[in-house]
C-alpha cells in the first residue's frame, strides 16, 4: 500500500510495551526463569494454576518494576494492589492473569527522545507489574490456518512490566526511536536484558489518524505481532496509510486489533478489541496490597545506575567526544562499558572511539554477534592501539591484527610477533636497505635529483618490497631524503 501522508493528516500513536524482568525466579513462585529449556520443565502448581496453590510475590520483581518506573521518571505509588484480569486462552492456565488495574505501581512519567534532530518528551501513562503467559506454538504457516497448537508453560509466571505511553508519538519513525531508547533505558537500569528476538520485549502499537488541527483523536486500531523495531515502524507506516485511504474514500476506521504479516507487509483485522469490562477485573484476593515507604523508594532511586541520556552527556564531556560518537557508543550498556574501560587505559579517547565505532561495530555487524559473544576484551584493544602509537605496526596492519583478536582474543603483541608483523624501525638496518634500493634504481635517483619529486615513490616502493611492507614508512621517507641529499655523485 502506498504511504499517503500528505500535510492534511496527523498520525497519533501510543505504545503498550511488555518487558520481561531479569529475575532468577518467577514472580509468584520459585520456578527458574531464563529463555528456552525443555518445554514444561520449569513449572509448578502455582504457575500452572493448580487448585489450592497460592502466589507469593518475588521481592526482586517488585524492586525491578519500581526501578523501571523510576528510570522513566514516574511517580511511584505508596499503595498499589494486584487484580485478576479474566480471559480464557490456552496459554493462561488459571484463566486469569495476575496484573494491576486501577492502582498500578507507577504513573505519570516521561521519556525524552530525539528523532530527526527534534527533541520530544513522550508521556508514560503507567507502568505496572504482572505475570507472563505461557507460549503457544502454532503448527503450520500462520495462526489463521494452523491445524493444532503446542503449549509451553516455562514462560508462564515470568515477571513482566507493562509500560503504556500517552498518545504522544507522531510518526512511525518516532515510534521506532522511542522503542530503541526505551530498550536502552531498561537495559542500563539493569532490570531486563531486552532481547526482542527472544521475546523479552514486545510491543503493541495503537494508531489513529485525524485531519491536521483537529482536537479530537480519531478511532484507533491496535497492531500486534511485530518482531523487531523495524517491523513496528513498517507496520505503522502501512496502517497509517490504510486508515488515511479508508477515510479519504469516505469510509470509517473500525476499532479493532490487527495482525501484522511481516512477509506480506500488511496488517489484517483479527477480532474487535476487548473492552476493559470484558476482563471482569477484580482485586486479587490471594496477595496483599503493596505498601512502599518513601525511604524504600528513595533507596531504589539511589541504586539506579547511570541511564543512557546521562551517559551520552558524560562520555561527550569527559572524553571530549563529538555528540555523534557518544550516541553510538551508548547504543548498548556493554558497548559503552567496553569503550570506557579501553578509554581509561589509553591516552587518546578519540582514537579508541574510532576503533570501537569503526572496526569493532563493523565486525559485530558482519558476523551478527553481540559484544559478549566475542573473546575480545578492552585491554586487547588498548594493547593494539599502543603498538600503533609506538610505531611497532602500521594502521593497515593493525586492522588485520584486530580482526584476529576479535576472533581469538589473543593479545595484539603475540599476534604481531607470531605473524612477523613488526615494522622495521631499526635505523641501521633500514639505512642499509635504502642504500641498496638506491643502487638498484639509479634512474629514479637521477630523476629525483633533477627535481622530479615523484621519483621518491619508486624508491620507497623498492624499500617496501624488500621488507615485505614492514618498514616503518615515516622512517623510510626520512632516511631516503637524507641519503638523496648527502650522497651526490
Ligand atoms: P484501550 O482502552 O483500548 O486499552 P487506552 O486508552 O487504555 O485504550 O490506551 C491504550 C493505548 O492506546 C495507550 O498507549 C494510548 O496512548 C493509546 N491510544 C489511546 N487512544 C488513542 C488514539 N485515538 N490513537 C492512538 N493511540 C491511542
Ligand atoms: Zn512455578
Ligand atoms: Mg487500556
């Protein structure tokens, strides 16, 4: 579908994001969390919803949920409670989900983002704590024509926060940028490992359009089943165009849930959306309300690590880096930590930044790896850059060595020695090679002396050939010039 978003229409988007919290055990029982595992091996009567079992709140899950809210500038409720959200679906063994309804843990926050050079503040309506459902594996190619479904309850009961934004987002691109920043915030806050491909961060997107300048919001649809931030942007671009085309043709947007088909690049209507009353929310009788003292909340606030915006600002200031570098280096906490550890041990932080943004990110991308999946350590990079700075190897050689370090984690110096890559910086030895190169190329020597400076290149080339590229180029240049000046025939 063609995107037709002329100046006449305004797009309005609000996101609902689910993030799995990084606790070792589930939110209401002691079963292990963690991705994967043989299906239905990390289960117990509580997370299977067997009669007579009782939930007990995991204190760490509560702490992480509150820290999520604090990282998103929310007010934290001193009194909140759990509610049952009733619906029947096979991945929900109790036929209700323990969630929070009218008294969530966190409210009224915001997250600042920068999209297309514009800084915007996106309101966070609420953050609440709930339990994850099991996982349905539909056989066949799509949920629509699937002949049967397999169920794995290992995921059931993993702690989850739901983060709901205000309808403040104004373009599909801004939605993607918001998600990227949100991912960084929860990662830096240490509450989740946010792996979208493993489903630990999921996003449903609500979208409507309205004539520019209108004060009332249009009817929204809710789009589900996006597996990447890029997919969220594409799905919203499609959906905005579809709604605008519908309205232009005199039709009406129907409030419904739509399923994103990534391969086909379209959204399809699934069912009309449930209203809150369909869930028959009521207070969870098996759990006491959550009462938090101001001291407890302040302690968790103090424990929050440095968040991405602050870290970007500090990296730029402390290491004298351009804002561009600081933004790239804080793409993930691991990358920022890697940079800082290397930059603290090397006198030229910009050089470290160039290597991290250049070679390191290039190789990670080419091999589709995360930083913690490769053996390379910050100290290895420092070792390599020291060799370049001391003239032991050239910049070009350093790239080769870096690639080997990236794969093996061997120290730069030992790779350089094993492969015989040390530059020849021994003046005596080079002077002798220079003398031989001049003797073997009398024409070049003569041309140079007649004023053809280009002839120097041929002599440098001859020295490089004899040393198989290992001569220190600055030194070769200086020695050649000295020799050409001195030894007039
Ligand atoms: P629902 O009752 O359908 O769950 P909510 O008012 O709770 O709707 O909002 C759910 C999400 O949809 C929020 O992220 C909110 O910002 C967003 N939203 C609400 N109304 C609109 C709208 N007209 N257009 C786009 N997004 C909207
Ligand atoms: Zn359990
Ligand atoms: Mg709602």
